């Protein structure tokens, strides 16, 4: 049976929604009279979907969507909207609601909308299940800063679904990968020196744009690989530049260099990851994050061969 929680402060409306859902043999429903009550029911009953009114005292439907997305991010929410609340419904969608149904057509549209959202959620669950068997993932990117942002967003979403790291570690790991990708972009492929950024940030960016169209630099790429093993997750980032001598980087914790960007990216990578190693040439970095005991074996990969 599919569990559906109905949230509405008006008893008659709760009964109406319950009646529509009860006509379906595979639906089971419970009700809550406000947002606070709904959060308690979610914790105790673990519904598959929430249908909530938009306008309620204390915690309204919009706030409830936000709270559910924070505490139960995989739980889909459908809003019931009244006339004149279209803009709020759009805001709720942007906050994470799966869909909305105007109350005036609820008798016709509620059940089909519920089934569509459940089908979409099932697809997402299957994708998350598939990700648990991920062994490695590789991308060869054009030297394009916008692709770095897309890749980092994709990585963060995958780490959320893989559930092999705590939330704080997911943030740190994503930040470390971002630093490595930016190093590959600016310092590797475009061969820009951080000392120029310290002197003139505008000149630094102008030179970056100039080199992006220079045949000597524009064909270079960023290479990214992620791999998962029983006790760790790893990331390899390389570029097509000449490399650099890691040992020559200044220590950004030294008071003399504390407010300068030179070496800060590598420092953050080492602070956020358990192991950071560069190849001899200095154009490839391998970063390892060990999994805590409770997360070891969450994915079921085999060791990855280079």
C-alpha cells in the first residue's frame, strides 16, 4: 500500500481528500491538521507522499515544503491551492514541491497527479539504487569554467544519493574537488600565476579570456575521474598543462601569505581530504576521502583499475 499523508486545517477538506484517495485500492492515508502535526506523523509513519493545503495557521504549506525538503529530502509533496495563490504555488515548486493541484479541479486531478508524482519518485529511487553500484565515473571536459560548475553540481547530487558521506563531509569533498578543477582550469591549462591575481584581479581574468582563444591553450582539456572502493572514495583531476612544483607553493597559513590566494586551493584540498597526492609532473592530483565505518560498504564496487 502507498502511504499518503493529508495535511489541512479544515476538517471537511481533509475528509474530501481522504475520500478521493480511499477510492483507490492501493492508497492508504492519514491526516494532520497543521504543519507541526504533519512533521510528527512523517517521523512516526514514514509516508510515501504528502498532500498539503497551502494556507494554514502556524506552519503553512509553503513553510512545510521547505521543512520537509530539509528533513526528508526524498519525500514528494503536492500542494492544494485556492484561487489567487498561483504565485505562491510557483514559489513552492521552486522550494521543492513536486506538483500542485487547484482545489476547484481536485476531484478530477488529484489522483492522476498523485500517481504521476509517485511514478517520478520511483524512477528517482531506482536511479539512486543504480548509483549504489557505481564503481567509477569519468569526464573529459573542454576548458570551460561553466562546465566546472555543472560538474560540481552533478557531483554534489550524486554524493547526496550515494549516501556514503555525512552532510558535512559532502560539503568538504565537493569544495576540494571544486578547488582541484579550478586549479586545472586556471593554473594548469591556462598557465596563469596566482601572483598576477594578487596584483590585479581584472588583468588576471582578462588574460584568462585571452588565452581561451589562443591556439596554444584552447585545445587543452580537464580530465576528471571519481572512484569508489570499500573504504574510501577518490577523485583524480588532471589537465593538459605543463604542471608545476607543488613544493614551491607558499604556506597560506603563514601570516605573510594568509590574505593571498597563492596556494590556498591546495591548502583547502589537503584540509578537506584525507590524502592529496600530485604526480611528478604536477598536472594531476589524486584526492582520497576515507569512509566512516557506518558508511563502508554502502556502495558495492570493486577496486578500480587506472
